[in-house]
């Protein structure tokens, strides 16, 4: 092996790990199915230019059965314990991968318990994928629970079956 | 400081120099932990998300401590359970990779914490300990260890896996480059014994 070949071999070996994933498309396996919280009209009060939207705007739309998707951006271990009734589980770290499996023209509200660190990350991933109508529950999931708004399983049931409820 | 191998500098491809475990662990970290614990594990991007790559932390945290924290999370806090048996995305071998990645930031090898940090010659004085805790620790860790600007100390999962030696080490050495100072020249050994006992007592008040 001459010197030039040896140098090329070393260059190839050292740089190749940087290009392994080029062009690879991530699968959408395990991504959630679309589920709206209601079948009414699209929310009329989601008019803010800000991504963060108050619970006082979101809850009335939810209660009236307006047509949007609630996305629980927490890890599934938290969703499994309890979540907003009719919300789908899309953890913040899977939002980018799963965006292609969801319609970009639907209306979405993401939430977490941080109160909005993980949910904002998920919302940004969806927006990056071309979604136009994405908002974030500003006060977060704990405020939703504190107010006694609908969750699954219902709060009474959680008290009976789990010690993890706050 | 992250460990870097001389040959890696020569070839200029740092990524290729880590072990496969560390590389896989980094992928998990960037996907799931970075958001709260920071780009390089410096911590506190989210309140109370501690500095995971801090050398004092890594020196005193056993692999088991890290594994339980990742697998089970800290119930009733913002730290979720990431272990698959708790409904999370990470299997046991993924968690081992994540631990290998965190360990790659450690300057020195861990050694068993010295026995002098495990036991004290004197029994703890809880009354004095509570007074000192209120004066020096409550401002950041909360009156009952519920956490404030610093992480919570009252979580049962944390207290089960954190030994007395771990707690003493944290108080004595602090966490460099964070707001947690080293108190070994500030508090007497007896005062630190008292504080450890106070922290142990927080578990019973958890969730009240």
C-alpha cells in the first residue's frame, strides 16, 4: 500500500462516522393516531400571535367540543399515570420523527408539566415540519389538574389506585 | 472536563473516538435529557434539573443511583420515569449506554466514599440541624426539602438511593461551577452529621 492510499484509508475511516446517517429517513413506527378532543368547529378564540396560550382560552374551547388535538408532550410513563381526557401521547423527543404521520392542517395544543418546556419543544418541532396552527398550554398540566378539569383516569380513580397523584 | 484521547485530536474526529456505548448514550442524552439538563449536562435549563456531568456528582453517584434515577424518575417531580418497565422509552441496555456517556465526563475514577463520611462519632442533633438547615439550605432547597432554585431533597426515590456518604460528600465538596458551595471548611463534621439527619427526615413529610 503506497503512502497516498494509506492516507486516503485513514481519512475514510475517520470521517465515515460523520456521514453514516446522511439521507436516512426516520420511521414513524409507534407514532400516535390522530384524535380530536371534539367534533365541533375549529377554535375561534385561538387568535393569539404568541405560541403560549392561556388555560382560560383553551379550556372553554375544549369544553365546547371544538375541533383540535391535545398533545401530551411528556414521556409516556407520565401519560400512563394520567393525562388530559382525549389527549394523545406524543413525547417531546418524538415530535420531529412523528410529525409526518399527523395532518399539518389540523389545530394542535401541546402541554406538559414543566409547565411548558417539553410542550414548547414539541410545538417547535411541529412548526418546523410546516404545521401552522400549534399552541402551547401556558400554565401546564398541573394547573389543569388543580382546577379539576377532565383527566383520564378521573381523579377519584387515581386516588384509589395510585400513590403518584399530586 | 470531557475526556479526550490524544489520537482523536490527531485525526480531528472527536465523535469517532468515543466507545460505541458512549456514542449511543450521547444519542439518548441529546434526544431526551438535554432539554432540561443542558447541552453538556451543565444543568438547570429547567429549574431543579441538576448538573449531571458535574465531577463531584459523578464521583459520588453510583451506577445504581443513576440507573434508578433514570428508570424510575423522581415521582411527583418534573423528572419523568424513562425506564421501559415504567412505560418509558429506554431499555436496560439503553440506560447502561446513557450512564457510560455521563461517566465519560468524569475526571477521576470513582472510589468508594470514605468511611469517615459514612458514620459519625456522635449522634445527630436534629434540633441544631433543623436550625442550621433553615439558615443555610432552605433558601435554595425549600423549607422541607421540596426544592426551590436548587433540586428537591425530599423525594423518597432519591433518599432511598442516596447514601449518607453521598449526602455528606455533596455538603462537604459542593458542586463546582454551580451555586452549591463546598461547606467542608464552613460547617463542623458534627453539623454536617446533623444536616444529613435532617435531610433523611424529609422523606416522611413528602407529599404533605
